[in-house]
């Protein structure tokens, strides 16, 4: 650890980025990846953890004086026709893969995260209020304190979800899966992973080829809320801690912002041209 100083770290980062070549897009991705690695390693030496480390640390601490580079944010750009995608999902997924269809609805219709969908129980859906309660349970925690909330959904979506609920109140989870629950597990585990894989294959066949297609649906949800109700509403619906997160990474502006040139061009056509000027 004593050899892990700012000079070594500052030398490693550009060497890592150079491997991406001269492609600007690849270089930006390499900068973000390098920052992710460095940020994760630096967090081990944050003040709140130092008292828990049972080793003698060097002075200065690793990462002292080291600054992360700020790459251009990977802003979300929508390529989804949500109306067509909802229609196709209802026609193709609902009859043959109801679990994948429910996961699709919860991601694009309510903006839920993968882990939230995985652990969602039927008791968390209030059909009368048309709302989904996102809270920690014995099977999963939440990403942050801001993640806990009552997520409002459209009454039509609430009724769509109700169609898949067993009258006997079983099973417990909204997404059925052959895999068991593992409460208390100390690593990332998705009980409904087979269902998610089925949905991923369907989404990629529809042209959504991102590395995390389910998270892309969440971003599209935020963009649709932003289009209809504005950025603050999108932040609230996505349950972000700060509006900068929403505006920088998660929403695409679906409203056209352009000068209405047709009005100006039509006005210029109707106005008389100055004499002596050629056409």
C-alpha cells in the first residue's frame, strides 16, 4: 500500500485509456471505466472505514492527492417507440411468458429497478390506490434511502397487473421463479434471473441491445415522465436523490426544441422582395 501513491495512479489511468485507441467514443468509455475502478478502490480508505481496518496504514494514505478525471457523461438517448413496445409485449410476452411481461411492465410502466422487481411481493401493490410500495424486506435491501417510496402507477396498469394475481393469494412474489430465495446472502443474487434472461432476449430482438436492457426501460420510463410532466416529476418518479442525476444520465428530452423556421420562411415568401435584387 505504501507504493500506491498518486504518481503510480496517475500513470496507470492514461495507460489504461490509451488501450482504447483513438476512437473518441471508446476513449470516453475507457475513462469512465478507469474512474469506476479507481473510485471503488479509493472508497476503501474513506474516513468512515478507517477505524475498521485492522492493518497499519501508510502515511499519506493511498489515493491522497489523487483526483478523478471528469469524462463527458453517458447521457441516455432514447431509440424506443414505447407505444409499439407495450403493444408487442402484451401480444407476444403476456400469453407465453407472463413473468417476463410483468417484469417489463414494472420496469417501463413504473420505473422499478431490477432488484426491486425481483423482490416485489403482491402485498406491495395497492390496487385501490394504484401504487406500488417499495420498501426493504427480509429478502432484499434498497439501493438508497431515497429508493423507499410509494410509486404511483396508472390505474390501467394496476388493473393489468391484477389480471396476473392468483385468487388464492399465492405465489408470494409477483415474478415467479424456479430459483429459491436466499435471505441474508452477502452477494448480488436475483431469484428471478431466468425470467430476466427471457425478457432480455425478447428486448434484444426488438432492437434494445444495451448491456443492461432492463435498466434501459427504467431510463425510458424517466424520459416519458419528463416529456409529460417535467424534469422534477421524473426525478421524483425515479426516486433520485438529486435532480442532476436525472438530467445528466437518465432522461432524454423527447420534446423538439427548435426554432419554428417554417413560420419565418412562409413569412419571407409572402413579403415583397426589394427591387433590383436577383432571384
